[in-house]
């Protein structure tokens, strides 16, 4: 029943978690990703590049960060892309950051991404989106102008993005009291409650559609596959425990969602949504930039 990645569904992983525990289900899913015909070769390539010397960078190409939520208020969470920019600059790339609303709704930030890309659409770029920034970018790709705006984006590196939304948003709406408390908190902090509304997992939510990739843009995803003991903060432990009712997760993203994503996926054993320690994240970002520079179909 669970012999291959193709046989694993959201329902079967939820049932496996209920019977054997979420850690066991996470291990099974990780194993099937590593052995899959679709992702196995890519995973082995990245493993081989993790200690390799840096290659020549892509010419006339800039690495552009699509930041995560709270990247201004909480830069220590890594959503500002400081680590990624440091790695890219060591490779010789110039870097930039799309100035999104730090606690903006997905719909709001998708428009900001489109506006920024319109201004810099002639620049060849590698887009690196972090956490919720990946959801913002996914929605931007649904723009009617996406073919023009993303024409010079040679690759999209998605780091821990909740591309299908997060059931933690649903958890807030499942209780009228919780919903009211979060609305009040956002009001007092002058933050946009639309961020939570947009991240719901629902057929009528902004993130309900499949990822729409332009033909020339390659998509590479880094996603943590943590066990309960690997969660690095009290908040992430709570979220992982809450989401375990739906199966394996990284504290934000349900890992069953990955089976439906396009592109290549590198599962990171033992890493949660915040991707600690930084040395691990640096090594993997370097390997992905190396891969993009050396893979003909990515150029």
C-alpha cells in the first residue's frame, strides 16, 4: 500500500500517522521521496554537490529574494534572506530583495511581486522564496501577465513554502474565540488579518489552484522532514503537534502536499520549518545554486 511515493496520498498518510505515529509516517514519506524515480536522481545530485567547490555563476543573473512573513520585525527567523544572499554573493552573484509587506496578505504581496517584476523584467534572475513568500510568489504566477513578468526567471528555489496554504490557518477559524482573538491581535498590532485568511486550505482560498510554472522556469524545493524531537521552538512544537492530526508536517506545511508539486524536491531529514542550523541551510542553498548553474535545462 505504501510501497512507492505514488501510492502515498493525504488520506493514507493521515491513516498511517494515526496508526503508527507521525514520526513513522514522516520516515516512510522521506524514504519514498528518496527512492522515487522522479526525485531520487535529483536528491543524489544535490548530495554530491553539497561539498563541491563553487562553479562559475550564471552570467548576467541576479539572485532575488522573495521574503517570508515578519522578515522586517523578526529577521532572526531567516525570512529576510540574509543567509541566502550571503551564499549567493560568495558565488559572485549580485542579489536583491522584493520589498513585500512584512505581514501582508498573499493577495497583496502577489500584486507587489508583479509590480516589482514589471519594473525589473529585463533582468535575468533566480528567484529564492522563503516560507510564506513562496505562497505570495505562487499567486503572482497566476497573474495574466505572468508569461511576460517571469520570462527572465531561469529558476525558482522554494524554501519551506506552504504552497497549498497551512491548516494552522484553518485551526484558527475552527474556533470563533480563536478567530476573534487573532483578529483583535492583528488590529492592535496594525497587521493584516488577511494573511491568515489567505493561507487557509480550502477550495475557495487563493492558494487552492495548482502551481502554474512558465515553461522556461525550473522549480526546486527544499522542505524539512522533522520528527517531533527536531522542532526548534515552542511555537513550532505546538504547530507540529496540531498538524499531526493530518499527518507528516514541518510545523507549517503538510508534507502530503509535496506529492502534487511540480519540479524537483529535496527533502531535508531532521529540519523543521525554520531550517536550523544555519550551516545546513547554507550548504543546501549553495548546492542548489551549483545545480542551477550546471544543469543545461535550468539555464
